[in-house]
């Protein structure tokens, strides 16, 4: 039996019985037989699950004015949105990592309140449901929005499961019973719901859950609360009158373990008194006390009652350790190693890909909700939104004589006009500023060439551009203008000489000018500074470390004042405090890489722009 697949089926059964209380599940799995099998069982349990498109707009989610019915009846008629239509049911969201930030915020708010208000006014409606968020993001891609992650009680990762997965006979029999349409199945469902109303966790179980959440670095209370709720649902599914440790352990694996940000520290083991006494006995060889040991021997036999109190106090501790072992049972070994090294940080999802800044457009891009405005200066009239704003106000505008006619006209005023809006993402330009001075210049240039080539191979999907600046001697120069051409990049970087001084102020000035120029063209610039920070050539081309440092700090402050993104990669043998000082003044992310390789540089840049 595969424990992870067994837990996945228990999670599906619990979600089927209590979608509102658990709020849903974050399912991380690509297309494949494992996910298809899980979804096929879902459709057997709930044949009519509604789908939530990732490009859905706010009006379809919340509901709004039914324009055709309003025009026919002459009075405002609202229609329920998808969330209100899914009350007491489940919603499945394929490609949830591509949900817009607006849709994720709406879903999170409705999950918290259970109520939804249609756009354009209207009475609030009940919208209590659960979401099955299918996240297909890869390891290096941005997952679903973090605000929506936290509100889903169950977290399930099927990416490490193979095809030949087996589950216990108990859960398979339960799934077969719940998916049938017989009277026995209806009675079983009713009995599960009846038991769920009465089941509660005891104090020791709740204490073990909270201690485990704290040990795993889970700051939010939504995880422990979902674990408590899921343990009750699992006990009800097993036809149990009380929540047992088995239910709590399974709930912890589905609600707490995936949320862990650190590996729990092992409990401090106190040395038993038997091990502490031998050194004292070894140091008690004075001849005055040899006859006394037999007299002191009986006292240790008298304190027999004290061991009973530790046994009583060890119950919660043993339960916590048992719960911890059960929760960590389904984690892959590599995840345990990463948590132990504190090297993993949960990716903050935003539903957006790595691309440039978002700006509003009137003609192209992703559509946004319309806004009031006049159709001029290139803005296009949004006919449906205009009619939707004017229709409910006709009785206030049309005179009584006109209203009594058979076919009254529609009165539209300037205040009803709505225009189209679009969100357009600009291109991104990565500006590499490479220090070509010093004895290690050739090595740094070779690694920079490799990093640029690695980034260029991935720039086509994101429409990124790459620009390379080199500085050595007394000045800086543009080696590679903004381009996507890999061949041109190789030709421009080949044969670049190294050595000489470090004109860092001139390089920062040139990078700032180029970044501002790109921003005026509608491109989002970002600087990658590859330098040890030891400036020794001023803007005038003369030597002087103090003056060069002062000019570099001034230009770093100017870069930060413009609100531009930047990364400072320190390639010195030891991290230099002067480079870190310049990075802080610049508002850049400081990354010391004494042994910089092209792959590590590319990974750092990609992580900073994800």
C-alpha cells in the first residue's frame, strides 16, 4: 500500500463530505495517470462539478445585471454569478497557477465570508463552497497565489507518485459506497454528517497539533484549524464515535506537513541519572566512606512513586512524537534534507509569469473590467457595460407619457458611457554590468558569457532582452546593446580584454542612462552588477578610491530613487563589506558568490525575477 496515495483518497472522500468546512484542496500535480485517476474518482463522487476558468472576470464570478432580461422587462434583473451558483458544492479550477490576482482575491474573500454581493448592487447571496485548485506549475515556475493557498485546508502533492499506486481496502470500499446511488449510500452519507456534528478532539490532541505546527514553523492558524476539522471528518468516515490518533496523524499529513517551513528540532534528551552517577562514584574513592554505600543503597528504592508521574506526563509528549512521525512519513527524502538545511523557502505565488511591469492600455492586452469614461483619445466604447449602467435608471429618466408607450426608447446619457481597458505587460531588459578589471577578469568574463547565453535561451518565451556592459581601465562601454540574438551575444563578448582599474562610477552612470532610456521605450529594465565593489577610478578617469566610492554611492542612491530593480553579485574571494554597502544604497539584492559559475548566476537572476 502506498501511504501517499491512500491519504489522497481519504482527502477526496473528506472533501466530498465536507467541502464547505475544509474550503478545498491545493492539488499540485501535472497531467498524468495519477491525477487522471484521482479526478475520475472525483467525478464518480460528484458528477456535476463546475469548472472555474483561470481567465474568468469578476462579473462572472460575483454576478451582475442580466442586460437582456432587464431591457425586456423594464426593471433591473440580476443574475447569480458562478460562486453563488456553486453554493454547498465544489468548484474545480484547472491551471490555478494562472488565476489573476483579482480572481484570487475575490475567491479568498468569499471563502472567508461565505457571502457574495453582485456587481452593480443587489442583495448578498450565500456562496459557501470548496475549491479544487489544480496547480500544474513546475519546480521553477510560480505556483498559485499564496493568499488562495492559505485558505484551502488540504494540500496534496502528487508529483512524486507513479502509476502503480495502491490504497487500503478500507478507503477503496468507502469510495465505492459513497459513489453509488443506492439507498445504503444515502444512509451512509447521512450518518457521516450526523456523526460529524458531534465529534470533537480532546485537549491532548489539540495540544499536539498546535505544538507540531509551531515546531514546523507554520505561522498561520488556518493550517491547525483545517487539521482539526479534517480529523473529525476522517473519524466520521470511519464510522467512529471518537477521533483517534490515526485520524489526527492522517490529517496532519494533509494539512500541516505540506505547510512546513522548517524541520522540527529533535527533542532534548536528558542524560539518565544512571549515566551521571558513575563519574561521581569514580571520584569518591576516599577511604573514609567505603562502609556507607550499603546504607545509601536503600534510599534509591524508596522513591518508587516519582517514576509514575513522568509516565503520566509523557503521554502528550509520546503522542506529539507519534504525530510528528506520522506527519513526516509521506515526505520525500529530498524535501526532508532541504528542510533540515533551511534552504527552501515557499514560493510566493501570484498567478503571474516572469515578465515586465503591468501597464494599462486602450487597445491591446488582457481585458480588464470596463470603467466609466468617454470614448475619446483612442478609448473604445464598451457597449454592454454602457447599456448595463443605463438600463436600471430608465424609470427615472423617461417621462411618464413616454413610459406608457408600447416601445419606449432607451435613454442613454454621458454618465453611462464605459470604455474598454486592457492590461499590457512590457518587455524586460536584463542589463549585465561586468567588471573586466583585475587578474580574475578572464574567469569572470567567461562565466558572464555563459550566464548570458543561458538567459538568452529562455528569453524567447518571456520576450526578455539582454544587454551587456563592460568596464575596465578608465571607462565603461556597451558591449552588447539590448537584443535577443544568441549569435550576436557570442560575437560581442568574444575577445573582450581584461585588466586595469575599476571605473565603477562610470559603469553605474552608463547603466542608469541605459535603464532610463529603456524605460522610456516601454521596457522594464533590471540591472545585474557583477563586481567586487572595489572602485578605484573616478568619473574623470583619475585614480582615488575615496572619490570613486563617494561617486558610486551617489549614483547608487540615484538608481534607487528611480525605483529600478537590481542585483549585485559579489565575485570576490571573500564577501566585501564595501560591495554590500553599495548594494544597500542601490536597493539591490546582494548575493555573494565567491565561486561564480554561469549556471549559478543564471539561477540567481531567474529567482530574483520570478
